C-alpha cells in the first residue's frame, strides 16, 4: 500500500480552553509534572532521561505491554470509553440491521469465550476444505482472489487508491505481500537474533497447523512449504528504504502490457473474481515482487499451493477462533517478536476488531458523547496559526529559490484540514452481522470493506473520505489529497492541559500539528504538488540542495547505536525525522509569536522556553522491551521515542539557548553539523 504518514504514539487534546494569543495567561500552570523528571540527569548529557526519567520509573512495563508510553494512557482511556458505549449496546435489543444491533451482537460474540472454545476450528473447516478441493493450478487464481476478498491474503496485495500521477482518480494497484512475518529480513538476515526468530517461526507454523486439525506429518510439510515460499518471496521484496521512492514504486501498465509482462498469471480469472472485469490499467508497485509471486503461482505443486493458502487462512483467523489458536498466535507475534508476556484482555481485542469493522459507526457515537463542538473550532484556529508560521519560514529560507518557494507556499495554502470527524458517515447497511460465528462475521466485515474499496476503481477520489476513524489516537498526512487529519480520539487529555499555558501546549500539540504539516515537505511528501500529484515542481538546484541537507539528517541518525551493535536507519526514518524537526521549528516560532506581546513567566523553576521542550519530550516518554526495540528498529519508519528527543533536539538552536547547552555537553552538536531544512 502507498504511504500515508501517521504519527504513532503522539497524543494531545484541545477541549475546553483555547490557546491564547497575546493575552496574559494568569492563573495557568506550567503544565510540567515535576515527578516525570529525573533531575539527577543533565539536560545536555541525556535530555530524554532528564525530561522523562521520572515518568519511566513510575510507569514500569506490565506483562501486557511490550512498549508503554505517555500516549498509552490516552489510548487506554479511549478504549474504556468505547467499551462503555459498546457494552451498552450489547446488553439491549435493537432493530435488526441497525448499527446498534451490529455493534452489540458483534461484541457479544467476541466476548463469548464458551462458544468460541466449543466451536473450535469449526468456523474455518468449510474454508479449509474449499482450499483442499483445489486440484488444478489453473483454478488457484480464482481461489486466491476469493480468499483476498475475505481478508485472507497471499502472494500479492491488490487495492484501489488514488493514482499518484492523476490524484483525482482512483486506480487499481498491486503491491508486494505474502510474508507472514512482515519483514524480509526475518527470512534472509543471518545474525543470531534473527536466526532465532526464524526458528521460532518454524515451530509456530507447525503448532498452528496441528491446532487447526492437521496431523504432524502434514503440519511438517506445511511448515516447510510456507518457509520455502515466503523465503523466495522475501528475496524479491524491496526494503523499507526502497519503498520510500515514490517514482520507483509507480509503474503504470495497460492490461495488454501486464499480460505480456506476467504471461503465466491468469488475470481474467483473478480480476473477474475480485469484481474488476473492466480494468484497463494497473499500477504495479514492485515489479520484481510480482514476478516472484507469479512464478510461485505457476510452478508450485498443487499440494503445496493448498498448504500455503490453508496457512494463510489459519493465520488470518487465529485471533477469532478458540483460545488455543489465539494463544499460540500471541506466543509468536506478541511474545517472540515483541516481548510481551501476557495477551491483551479479551475486551480490548474485541474493541479493536469492532473499530476495524464498524469504525465510523462507533465513531459517530464516540464524538456525540466525548468530543465537544468547541474543540473543533479551537483546533482549526491553532492549525491556521501553525500554517501561517510555516509559510513565514518558507519565505525566509536562504537555500531555496523564489520559484520553488512560490509553489511551496501554494501547496501549504492548499492543505485540506480534517479535524475531529467526517462530515458524512459511512453507510454500513450492506453489512450483515449474524449469530453464527465470530469468524464468519469478521469475514463479512472484511468483505464489506473490500467491496467498498473496489467500488471506487476508476472513479474520482472522494477528498472528504477519512483514512482513520474519529476515535483513533493518531494523526496523519496524505500526499495524494494533500491533507492533514487530526481525529477526535487524539484531541483530548493528557497531552493538552487546559490549565497550562502556551509554553506547554505549543510544545506538545503545536509540535504534532507542525509535524504533520512538515510531512508535505519531507523527502517523500515534497515530491507531490499542491494537487497531490507526483510531479517535479522544484528547480533542479533546489532539489539538490534539499537532498544535501537531508543527508545530514540521514548521517546523524545512522550514527546512533540504539542497542549494542544495532544502529538506527537514517534513510528509513528520514521522513519522520524531518517532520519532527520541522514541527519543532515551526511550533517554537509560533509559540514565541503568540506570546510576544505578553511574555510568560518562569514557573516551577522553568522558563517558558524550557517548558516548551520539556512538554515535547514528555510526548515520547515510554518504556520498551529489548525485543520490541529491535523489532521497531527493523520495521518502523519512525525513530524510537528516545531518539525522537535526543536525536531531534540537538538540531534545534532554541533548545541550546533554553538550557544553556555548550560545547562541553555530550549532546552538543556544532552549528555546521546540524540539520538546516525547514
């Protein structure tokens, strides 16, 4: 799938008090919780420990979590709010076919452990037999498509989304897919930690086959088949860094060209089953990966095709069947890969599933109860403030030429801002929720979502459609619609303190807003114009100057050792690091501008400027297990929480001034070695 730039872990709110501009903020607090600090640490030696050490000590990891941070407090609160709404529906009777009936019944089935365990694997038995009935390889294409519609993926991923070079229209697209462990390195890397994970995966595969009713010999064959197929697919996969090049991942072909390039693939059977009979063009994201998938589909013996697709069904359904399968699924993905020691409570898993299945139906209830209309208005004002400040910074860039500046300002002015919730809610009337089995309903929801997506093929993009539910604790920038989105779920305590002054709130919420805006001008986002088209709008000279300055960021993060012998990936995390940097620069300038007429006072021993940076650091406070640290370093485009602080702040001149950081301090970075972009 193409990139939409999310902000995992960030959370803030804007509830009953707006950020003031030019007014004395008498009676407001510093916002900083002194207990969250570790004043035995020195700001210039380890600012993350200084700002967050107390929080980390007071919030140790529980067995449920592989990572627990400031944001998790908000996420937990939101989950409890949603649970309360859903439980109320499940305890009463509603009109058949209504959203209330669907949400209530689905939650009840998710929570009915007795039925889930009594049913065992019965809910997937017919599908296992459907796959086992495959006798001829020519029939695999229709079967693969049928499974894909139900959320059971394998070999490749087909989806409908905006055409990067014609952003007003939706196009059929294909991207690399098929790896159960997600990352190619888990199949190919030879370091001891990865080898151990790979061996654990083999054991996991065999156990899952057996729990699904296969005998030991067949489970052994299945294990070997999956490892062989997915290892070959992994060898053709593009890395996370390679996926950051939008031009390399845009390969539009006519259907005649597609058939010529991939002649063994039965496109008619595959597309017709998906409901795409009249496709004229397909955008191939990673041609080599599709070549590998087509080869597997053509050469793999039928018996192995069956075993591989049966595994995909088992893997996709494990969390919705009996406790034995769910526990084994957790043992590998949760315990081995992430380091969690205990599965999440059933009610949390149920809430997640309902959010994924009927997200906007839940969101409509959520905003009615928990999101005041005033918050949307105040958020819009703050976004406008940050937007104006970013415009000022662009105008004053000494390294960018006038023609590029003009187009950059046009793009900034064209931002489509979404706050709180959509103006039009999704219609779930075609989704039927029955009382047969939990898994059957999960499949119906996935099929509804797939059909909703496929119906957009070849049609204009709805720029008002949301890519997150209102209750989501996150935010995003989407380059093809040039939009920034802040759902209601993230607009609540504890990251915006209605009793705190602007120093705190600009450091937290302001930087997050600036972060999303800067994504429009990071190494990927900058390649899309104001209309969302992948198009060169920079002069050659300005583009080269940008790349030179971005390379400074890459080099800095490449040098960070996140664990013994393990380094951060500066190229993989470049976009997010630029966004953090830009968010800090823009929000600090906006903060100083907002308080220029009435400067804030020193509070709790900290200047306003110090409180700004302490608030920013507090957003990223977290504890993380060693397994999760390695997992995130391998797969995440975001830097780890510690380095979103200790890697970002040394680039910001105002931070040095605020804390008196000098060349004597370990975190000091000479001016000529600091990043200087936005």
